[in-house]
C-alpha cells in the first residue's frame, strides 16, 4: 500500500528531508553511515545494515574481495603446487559460500521473528481488509484526508504517533528504501559479483566466458543514457587545435557531481532518469539542486579554485548540514564518478560511442542532470484536459521517503532550468571534447577526493575514540567520587562512637 504523508491544506510545501545518517538507538552502519545497523560482522565486529554493505569494498578483510584475492593467488600458484593447492582453493570457496548462507539464515530468522509476534495474525488480517477497501483506487489522486479515512481509528492513531516520532519515521524510511543505491554503486557491486563468479568458475574448471554471456542477458543497465554528441555545443579551438577552456571548470564539475550524489542519496534514487517525467519528485529535486548549486542556475561565469572550495560550497548550503561521515561518503562518490576508466573496462552493452570515453561515468552523471532540467519545463505544464483526474504516470514508491511538492515551477524556476540545462551541456562538451590533459587532471582530482575522504574518515574515527576516552575518564572519576563518599559514610559512625566512649 502506498500512502502520502498528511499535510494541512494551508501548510507550506515540505522542504526538509529525513537525515541520511540515522538517529536511532542502534549504531549506524559502519560502511555506508546512512542506515541503521542490523548485524555485526563476526570477524571484525563492524556493525552493518545489509548484505550489500557486508560485501562493500571497504569491508575487504572479511568479504568476497578477500576471498577473490585468495582464489587468484592460489590460481597463480596452481601449476607449481599441484592438486593440493586446487583443493585448498575449493575449500576457501566453500567457506565463503557457507558464510553467505549464514547471512541469509540471519535475515530469514529476522523475518520469522517478525511473523512470530503475538499480534502478527491480527496485523495480517487488518492489512488484508485494508487492501480490499482500497482495491481499484488511484491512491496518488486522493487527498490525504480521504486516504486516512480508509484506516481504522486504531490504525490512524498508530500512524499519527509514528509521524510524531522522528526515530520511527527514519526507521520506516530506511526499511522501505534499503537497497536503493545510486547507479554507480549498483555497477560497482555488479562488477565485483561478476569477478567473483569468474574466479569461482575458473576454480571449478568451468568456462569463465559464459559468465559474460549470462550477465549480458540478465543484467539491467542502470547507468543513465548519455547526451547525444550532436547536441553538444562546439567549444572554441586555438591555433594549436586544442580546445580553449579554463582548467578550473573541472572544479565546477566536481561541485556539480558532489551535489548530484547528495541529491540521489537523499531521495533514495538510482538516477533521475528512473523517475516518470511528470513525477513531482523531479520538481523537488530541481529545487534542492538550485539551492546547492546557485552558479548552475544563474548567469554566473565564476569558477572554483580548489577541490575543497568546490565541495564545501555545496555542503555549506544544505540547511540540515552535512555530517563528516556523509561528506566523506560523497567524496568517495565524486572520486568514483571522476576517475578515468580504461577503455577495456567499459561494458559493451550500450551502442553509444560515449560509453568508451575515459570520463564516461562523469559524462553520464552530467547527462542525467541535463535530462532532469531539460524535461522540467514540459513536465510542469498543465495537462491538455484529455486525461482523467486519475490518469498519468505515478511514482514507483511511496513519497514518505522522498518528500515532494505538487506546486508547478514558477517562471523564475523555469528560467533557471533553461540556464542549468545549457550549462550542463557545456560541461558535457568540456568533458567530451578536451584531450588527455583534462583526463589526467580528472584522475588527479579523483585521487585528491579519495584522499580527502579517507582523511575525514580518520578524523571522525579519532574524534569518536576521544569521546569514548572522555566518557571512560568521567565514569572513572564518578566511581572514585562514589567510593570516597562511601568511605566517609563508613568512617562517620565509627568517629561518633569514639566520641561517645570518650
């Protein structure tokens, strides 16, 4: 069932979004830092939220990266070590598969525990009755008051209580949208899985090439489609034949990618291209991006002068602020999008020539933003009246996790979309047309972003350790004071007795 958050008729459109880093009692995931942890790694005691995070590259000591490395090392030594080494490799693979089965068993146990609750049968019955009452209705076309009328008084009270508790709202959001990761994260996980399958197939003596065929048939291409080359504006060329462009434009691209990653993660989207063109979430995303990137939607020719200036300008404009773990996460995203990819590593699933470009990931991100702004004006126009009130595309998931506005774009916002669309085309042309110098500069910036992310993570880890040490010192001092008070209370009666005897 899909429900929108109720809102008073005279209330302003909601602009606040739930925090990415959870404030619930459970510790946050030690890998993504944005979900509530549900499990603990049995090897390193690191809290994590899902199987995707458990397999994350940041967790290489305990996951498939370690198993893959061990398998490859064993494969390289197989010719010299004979059948015993091959047997050892297979044992490692079996051990890894057993760990995966244990993880799946933990998840199943959690579901069984939920079903075993005393009120589970009652809730199941109420859910079925509610589904029957709303069957055949277009929930997106109904006002919040009518949606609430379908609930029983008990359900309405529980729903209102949930809305009053931020922790419960955050938990509901995280449970509903767990797994909605940006497209580059999905690609990275798919690549790691493919490498693991290839290593497994080679270890078992199978055909590794068959893995490629299976992936081509089953994997969905989640990368946003790139802008067509014929739409890119021509850049000025100097006497030497090289494109004339300020090298500082790359810092502006970093700022755009930083805001792009933040917005996708905040709205739990794989890409903006995955949204219906008339989705109200597009309008909300545009408003967020316009607030974070004023130079993109204004007639401004200013450029940033450093990496820090580029991303800190975005972080400072977020009303709710950005925590150090979140900034580090977004810097990792920027590094992955900006890092030049070798041509041999690019998938051949797309027919576009742009897929083989060294800066294809950054180009895809800029293309996704261009599509968002360029389609906003047409999508914000009222319908021609041929459609009924309940027709039109609907949002694929409940809006509770991605607050949106149904207010059409103003005239000024439409002008901003036009400017942003043109600038994004210019940035795309800059990435595509400039030569090897820009590619090398992009690689250097990616390494700087990665280094800055690790530095901030280390500082945050040190800060947390300092807080823990401070807590331990305070607890020790409190225990000493209590011990002294206890000693005084024991001495006082003895002193009084001595005085009485005297």
